[in-house]
C-alpha cells in the first residue's frame, strides 16, 4: 500500500513527457506505473488534463532580503517551486559568512518554510577562512560580485584568483554577479548627465559590461580548474562567451531569469524603479535572441532573483537611487509555460531541465531532487494548462502587495494547481495547506 497515488497526469520525466501513475511512500517516489494499472494507495489524486512537472528549484532566490522564509516559501509553493536556493545576503539579517549564521538560516527554514531550501554561502575578498566549514555544512555555492555590492563587497582579479584556488581545493561552486564596475559607473554617469530616467537603464549597464566580467571570471577559472556559474545573464552574447569557454573545457553554467525573457526595456520605461534590476532588462530583440539560447540548450537554469521591495523603498528617491530587484518567484513556471511552451515552442522536457534537473545537478542536490524518478523526493508542480488567468499582486504572498510591479494585470496561460513537497500537498488552488514543512537540503558533491 502506497501513501498516495497521482494518476492520469502527463508526467515530465527524464525520458520525456508520458502518462503515468506516480506512487509515493515515505515522501519518496516509490513507483511509476502504466495509467491503466490498479495501484493501491491511501490517497488518490486524479490529475486528468494536468501536467506533472518535477518540483521547481529556484536557483537564485532572495526571499530573506526584504522578507522571510514564511512569506517567501509560500510564494514559492504557489508557483510550484519546491526548493529555494537562497542567496547569502539580506537587507536585515547578517550575511552567511560563517557556520554560525548558516545555522540561524537553517533554523528559520525549519521554523517558517513550507518548501525545502538549499543555501548559498557568503564570502568576502581576503576573508576565506570560513570556506571549509561552510562547504562541510553543505552550502550549495558561494556568491560573489564582480561589480559594486555595497557592504557585501566585491572581488578584484587578485582576490578572485585566490578564491578560485580555494574553490578548486574544496570542490565548491562559485556563482558570480558578473558586470564590469568601471563600465557601469561610466555609462550610468553618462545617462544621468544627459538627464535620462528609466529609459536609460539598459544603456547604463550595457551588455559589454557583462561580457568583460564573464571573460575575466572564466579566464581565471579555466586557469585554476574551478567550477563557476554566471548569474542572471541578460543577453545571448553573454551566453556565447560562456559557450566558448565550455569548448575550452571549463565547467561553467549559465543562469537567466524570467524577467529577461518575459519583459523588455519598454516595460522599464513604463514601470520605472519597479522594473529596475541589474543587469537591466534589454530590448525585445535581445529578449528574442536570449529565448533562442534557452531553446537551444545554452542556458542551464532559471533563477527568479526575487526580492519584495516596498513602494516606499522604490519611490524614496530617483530612479537611479532606487534599489534594484522585484518579485516573480511564483511566476517562473506559468511565465515560461505561457511564453516559452505556448508561444515559442519550448519543449516540456527542456522546461523541466532548466527549472529542476539542471539546478539539482549543478548544486549537488540531485541525490534527492530534480526529477520524476524512483527514489527521488516526491516534489511535484501540477500545472493546469487550460487555465487562463490574470496576475494581481494582491492575490500573492508577497511582503508587498504593490500593484506597480511590471507583471500586474498580465494574462498567463497555465496556472499552478497543486504543489507537493516530499509527498505532502502544500498548495492547492489558492490555499497553503500546511503551517511548516520545509527542510534544509545540503549539497552533496
């Protein structure tokens, strides 16, 4: 007797989408059966007409930057995200620079979260003494900035080389925000001197700044035989540089975000600071070419870069002084299904790869996460492809319910019906069904 059975859905498995009955026992996938099979289970879910994706893994979450795991994990569950890979820096908590802070984050996950979470470690230039203890505690990667990052700090060439030597020694991944600070500073001054506003955002942080930073990081990583990941790339030109280094033998991964695929620079001009991020959102032509990278396998994973700034924070000064970032964690699956699958021919298998199996493999979580296979955690995102719906922030779990963000009023084809984490249904048709359920998921390299 199984604990639960999911029948009649189209399951997106590693071998492709197929009709399956999925049996779960003790939080794990315990059996995959022909839909006609009679399988005994205590609880049965009929997902006729629905698509069963492996639970999504958000490779780049900031739920604790403005908020906490309580609201962030509920936002995740509502969008079919079953594992958050949470960044180390926060606007109100200490950055995860040592095991003590990491332990505090883990405690918060167990106390507040309804989905599972992995954690990035933080590291500052010249302060590498805590890397080993964080690696042993299971951090998924270390986050660094190659451009200005305020109090968190950034890395020059010498500091980056030293870090990559350490990362090779401890077999850990370094993930980088890759922009050239001198280029961004120069071009931002040019825009402000010309009294440009939001319409100048893309020009203030041009694609060449990403290309230069990625080339710098990859050159050093290749020299040190280190593994690196490039966060939130905004252009296929950047993906092309990454491809060149892959051909040289470098283990380098490419991440982009839903907003670089669903929005364009006109949205930034319309919504101002509420659509500001770094790197910035580009022209529709650039968006189209980035979609080609996604469809052709040049992009490895999707991260939301989710951050829920309030209207007060976004409107306190000028566009140029406003903080960058905005929410969207709950829209990864419906957004990519609507724009990618329905409009651009993205396959269901490719969608599952970039949102689940690839990040699981890259972050060392694939011993339990990332795919619909026997023995893996029973994490599922159930999408109803027939539902056409309109997004409103007031319906979300965001810390801010602001209607000013760029997805407000957008129509999506495909809505998350249910979310399961380790066999437990945590979300169903607008309702969170548990108070807490999430666990810390350590990386296993």
